[in-house]
C-alpha cells in the first residue's frame, strides 16, 4: 500500500501550526518538506532554520527534498534539522555519492532525486547506498504544474532497476486523486501531494487520497 506524503510547501504559511496539527490528527507518518535555493530551482523555500522549527513542533518523520546548488556545502545544516529522510538531486552536484554517504553516516534515510529528463539508469552505481529514489513527475521548483505522463514508464523501469533491493520509490509533482492511483499501480511507494491536498477542503481531499490507496 502506497503512502501519501503531504508537501508542506503547499500549505498556508500563515496557518503553519494549524496545518501541522491537522496533519498529525490525520495520522500522517511522513511530511515532505521542500528546500529551494533560488539557484538550482527558481523558487526559494524553507531553509534549515525553518525546518528545525517545524520539526520541533511535530512528531512526523520529515522527508527533506533538497533542491539547491552545492548540496555538499549545506548537508550538515540539513542533517542538523533532525530530518529522518533527506534526498539530494542527482543533477545538482558531481559529488552525489559523497552527499549520500554523509546522510547515511548520520543515520538518516538517504534518497536520490531525478528530474524528468534524467534516465533512471544513472542510479545504477548508487543502488547500494540509498534507501529511496525520488522521481520528479514535474520540473522542480513551482507548484501547480501538470503531471508528466511519461513518468509512469520511468516508475516501472525504476522498479525493474531496483531488482528486489530494499529501496522505496517516491514521486513528487502534479499528483491528484486520479494520478495517485496510477502512480501506485506503476510501483510508487511514497506519493507526495501538495496542491491537490491543501485546497478548499484539505480534510476531505486528504481522506479521499488515503482511501484510494490499497
Ligand atoms: C515542487 C516540489 C513539490 C511540490 C508539489 O518542486 O518539490 O514537493 O510541493 O506540489 P504539487 O503536488 O502541487 O505539484
Ligand atoms: Zn518536493
């Protein structure tokens, strides 16, 4: 059964504490938290200080999605937020293996992220060093984009690449109720949802998403 990971980037920043409380009342296990630097991606969002503050106010497992240039320069600060899961973009550094090792040495789950234009087979020599693969199903940085259908093929191919290893597949971007079912059927374990959850009726949207998972 796939899990829905709410993306806090989609929440109302002026009601952050209420949003966190709502997610905990809904028994959310993992919260997806975007970190964007305005250089690797066009947007700017949650830095390590804000993530630490949110982490202290929550019992959820934090899944920090690093979208920043030179992740090796920032990884210690991200580890210090207390996040249990940390992912780094394959394309963001020539030292992706180094960053993954730092995450693992700190006792956290390490994830590697690939953009829509990056084939899954570049991960071949990283498979023994990771706990999850995050497949971007939009181009990272901006909310409200449309899910890229070709991603379904990539999810299936990634499942083959993993070949029974203990690695989870996460997807992020443009997921709504209908697409959540499709990505689960293609082999996704962790499904990030932003805009389709934090809408006019988050409670019913979230419950519908969760009950669509089997
Ligand atoms: C986008 C972020 C996502 C974002 C997804 O770059 O990585 O986590 O919050 O938002 P939706 O689900 O609205 O596409
Ligand atoms: Zn994300």
